[in-house]
């Protein structure tokens, strides 16, 4: 096992929801040196919306209480949690998270921990401020499939997804998230993988990604990921079950299944208008794994 630094062993897997992050998490978590766990939503829970609170490095009491619950769910001892004057300090909460995950990784002889919450894409600047040596893996996927999947899942599970979304809301979310990733792709410690490239040649994709993450590729990653998926799956998140059923090369299947011809024309037109219909062309050499 390689030695653990204070924060340099942390990897955050981010992207627009329904882009395949659960599949990639399951593959990476099958590596003998990688510790992973269900989505934490830690930063979206902890970080306040008001910019002045962020600048001051503090959160609200309500968010602090929710963050403490997240840490307890991860297995933190309640005596480790920020208390007293430190109970609203962002630094104290993040340090507690990192210390706990590093401790868990060491106890299991692992050199990396992998946190996968897609929405943490919106908190990368704050995460980098408090965990400067962490690495971000961004997963991007054809917008037509993502929009179809996001539309379908929010219609089917509106309560657990914060309400159903119409097609325009799904398009807006995907476009926003892709633009965030594009703006970060040139930074050090930000790696972009295209889902279609991952599924078309999984071994090549994982060899490349392992090299970036300073891991040695293992065949076990692709032979055991389905079992790993069931180990890290959130109990009620049945919408992620596709990740445990195999790697399928079926581009645009969901898009054709969910949308009518008229809706498909509309979705394609909106994506094309912002120059993101072909992600390989849009990202160019910003992609570690393209298609």
C-alpha cells in the first residue's frame, strides 16, 4: 500500500446525474487499493447558499446538524465531531471527514478513498480550498441519453428526486453541468472521462484512469465490479440498478425509448445549439478517455 497523505489520496467522482457515475464508481471501487461507500451528499449538505458565509468559512446550525448526521452515517464516532465554537466551521467539518476516511483507508490497507456524489460538481472550488490535493474525475455522457434518463427517473420517483422535471429543466441541468466540467477540465487534478469511451473499451479506459490516479490496473476491476456495486449501493436507490447489470454499449437507447420523435427533435436541436452534440469534438484533448 502506498502511503497516505493528509488529502492527496481523496478522489471525488462527479458529473451530471444519470451519466453513469455509479458504474464507474463500482469499477474503481473494485480495485484492492480503493475504499468507497454510498453517496454522502456531504458538501451539498454542509455548504451554505449565502456567499458571505462561505467567505467566512462557516455554515448554519441547521446545516451543521445535517453534516454531523452524514458523518455519523459514515461511521464517525460522535466524539470526533466538531463541537463548541467549532460546530459551524467548514474547516472543522471537512477535516473531520478527511481524517475519518484516511483512517478507514489505512485500517483496510487501501491507498485511496473514492467519494461519489454527482452534485459535488457544484462545490469543486470549495472542496479544493479545504482539500487542496484531492483529485476530481468527471464523467460526461451524451446529453440525449442523460436528459432522457433524468426525465424518466424524476417522473418515476419525484419525491426522492425533489420533484419531477420537465424536458427543459433536464436539458438545462445537463448543459449547466457540462459547462462546469468544461471550465474545470484544464486544471491540474481534474480528469474527464467520456461514458461512451468507457463502455466501448473498458480496459483501455481503466488503464488510462488508473495511471492518472497512481494505481496499477487490475483485471479484478472489470471482473468484480457487479459484486462491488451491490456492496456500495444505497438501499433505496433502485434507479442505479443498471450499473450492476453489466457494461452495455447501447448509445441513445434510453433517448429513443423515452421520447417521442417530436421530443427527440427538440432535445437534439437544443443540445446542438450550444455546441455539445458531439462531446468528443467539444472537449477535444481535455478528455482522458474519449469516444
